[in-house]
């Protein structure tokens, strides 16, 4: 059902569409941290690929952050989740994601993963 689909969420303080992301937590691997963020921010339960598919950078709080993007294979999408009142969630095709996302480096990572070539 969700093959070749992405789940996008809105940022907490804006209507910009993003992917679930966050800090690598102490005691968790980057992949396990990605799964935790997907659960908290988007209500997703599933498995994370242990190898990241790319990375991108963004600025926040006047600092530069680097995000490793891991594939997430969804088993369950909860109808209620921790941040559901702070964010919107949409299941989209890769092409729809490229139209909704505003971050070019993230688009390039996803484009490579889905085999769509450079946008």
C-alpha cells in the first residue's frame, strides 16, 4: 500500500512540509533515533534501513545542522500520535513530495533513492 510513497509532516512552527527528523539520542543508533522521531512526529511504526540514503543540511537557531536520511518501511500509521495537534501529515508520491518540499538538498536525496534522476 505505501510502497513508493513518502509521509511528509509540517514543521511545528510553520506550514512547510518536511520529513520526520531529530537529534541522535544518547544510547540510540542513528537508525533507532530516526524510528523514534517517525513515531513521535508522524505516528509511524515500522523498520528503519540501517544504512542512510543520503544527507542534507539546514539552518536553525543560527546553526548549521546535518541530517542523515534513512529509509523507513511503514508497518502501521497510527490515527492518534504524540504530535498530531502540532503537525499535519500526508502520504504522497515521490513526485508530489518534490512539489511540496522546499529544501533542494532533501529533494536530491529522495530523487536518488526513488531513481528519478536529478530534479
